[in-house]
C-alpha cells in the first residue's frame, strides 16, 4: 500500500475499530481481574456501607479463567512430516512458548480472541503475543479465512504516544498516534517477506459470522448477582444478625456522669438489676442469615453451570457426595468437555503457527504440512492404578505394543518418553528377557 492509502485505512477504519475493541476488552479484563462494577449504592450511603461495599466482590470469573488456563497446555507437536519435528519444536522452545502460551490462552478465554505475530528472525522466527485489547485483524470472510487481509497492533512509544503498526501480506507500516488514536502520522515501513499477513488468531467460541465470545462476557450478569448476594449478606450480618438486649422502665440519667455509669452497667458481661418494679428486661433475636447464604449459593451454582466449571471449584462443595477419583472425574466431566472444545479450536491455530514459523525458518515442506496436530496435556482426574490397569489390558488383550501406549500415561512428557525409548534401544537384552517372561506367562 502507498503511504496515503495506509493513513486513510488507519484513520477511517483501523483506529476506530481498535478503540472500540480496546474499550470492550478492558471491561472483560477488569471483570476477570476482580474489578467489578459494584452493586447499587444509595446516595445517602454511610462510610460503614461503603466499607461493606468494598468487601462484596467475589472474583469467580477470574477463577474460571484460571481453571481453564491451568487445564490447557501444549506439550508437543506432531507434524505430518515426522523428520521436521525437532526443527519445528525448537522454534517453539527458543521463543519460550512453553511458558508464554498460557498468556495466549488466558487472553482468548477472557476476551474471546488473542493473537500471535510471527516475523523472520535469528536464529529462529520471532513470536509476539497480543490480546484483543492491543491487536485487531480484518478478514474478507472472518468465519472461513485462515489468514487476515491485514491487521494492526499498538505499542507504547512514550508516555504520550503510541506506535500503531499496520501489517499486510508484505510490509509492516508504522504510524504514531496519541493515547486514544488521535493525530496519526506516518513514520516508516519495513518489509517482512512472509507472503501473507503473518498473524495467527486463537479464538474461543466463534459463530457462523465470525463473531467471537470469551468466557467473561456471558458471566458478567451472574457475577453481579453473586456480588449483590454477598453485599446483602454483609449488610444483614452487620446490622440485623446480633441479639439485642433491652430494658424498659428505667429513669433517664440526669447528668453525663450518670449516663456513663448506666452504659457501664449495660455492658455485655454485666448482670442487670433494676430498682423499679415496673421495669422489664428481655432480648430481641437476631435476623436469620440462612436465606442470604442460600441466595449466594444459588447464584454461584448458576455461574458454575453456565461456565461449565465443577460446582466444587465455585461453590466449595461437590454436587455429589461420593469420594474417590471416579466421583471427582464425574464432577469435572463438563469442564473437560469444554477444555476439549478449546483444544480443538486452538489446535488449528497451533498448526498455522508451526506451518508459518517453519516456512519462515526455511524448513522443507513445513508450509504445506496440514497433517500436523498438537499434543495437549491430559488434565482429567484418574488414579494411576486405573490408567495402568487399562493400558495393561490394551497391551495384553489387543496386542498393542507397550511403548506405543506410553504417551497415554498422564503427565508424562514427550522428552521422558523419548528417553525411555533410547534406554530400551540401548538394552536389547532387557527386551529379550521381557519377551521371554511374557511367553512363560
């Protein structure tokens, strides 16, 4: 694009779109970080009311995002061309994506979308990560297209300016803008040579028009209900839950000194004696808090159901009373189904990442390799004895080679499996003994 075209595109389309999306994403980010819109506050609220209001947020949305983030982790990539594995995985490791990938996923869970920009570099292509707050993309068909026509991302230049970078299939154009996109000026351009706009999108739920939805947006009304229930409970607990003692028929104190003496007599550990035979003493019961507690529990259960997160994690108790790994696995089955959905979506983006980065690194066949698939960490709850028993039956009853089942053992890394195979290759005698013992059995 020419300088004039870039400025026109930025001013008329990209900057307004970025500002609108940034404002949306800031709302989602704040709710995910526990910065909620507070419950209703009367105009005449006292300082004590304000203190209770500050204690009312219950940051469950942030917990939902953390749980999904903890359950989603790419531990290996299996390309269609097996000989490219180590070269491709080295790009991932050099970019420290083993740790940084969590930022991608949590941003996608929070705002529905996150991005990776992959550019040529040394010794491997360089990866930059962005949330939906700092990057936007434009697709001709946002539901079906694999690569965007162009994208734009912002970076801070100084306290009063940002760099607004527009990326197309061949060049990155850099503009300077104010904090809110005002007064854009053209700075320079750099060719990246990728041949396509090198931006990969990680998304949550996508509809048939390409609109994305994260975890936070549908949970905001329920989270507000949880906070309101907590405030109601705090109000009732503070102002109406205490038992009140009363006494009637006493003369009003004549002086301040007598009033202070009467207050001392009415302290909690004093036995009250009234000289007036007409005096009456008693207590007023405190308000019942069980209704407020149940209302809060019901709101939390609604949030757990909509978020597909186990009730134990949100409410603090299981929906069933059974113990053991099987009961916990049943409790988290809905969460695991959701995690598998995300892994299916993220797997396509992961394939794009390795195809693009492999192509930029000059790895033969990487760009056309659509058969690659990610290997995701198994976060399901199962006892090791159950897994060992199941895998043993697959090996003995179906004749599946034992080493072919190793990657089905939970929490075993590809590096450890590789080490096991190397150990077996160095110990053929041990394998012969194992085969002989199996034959004797």
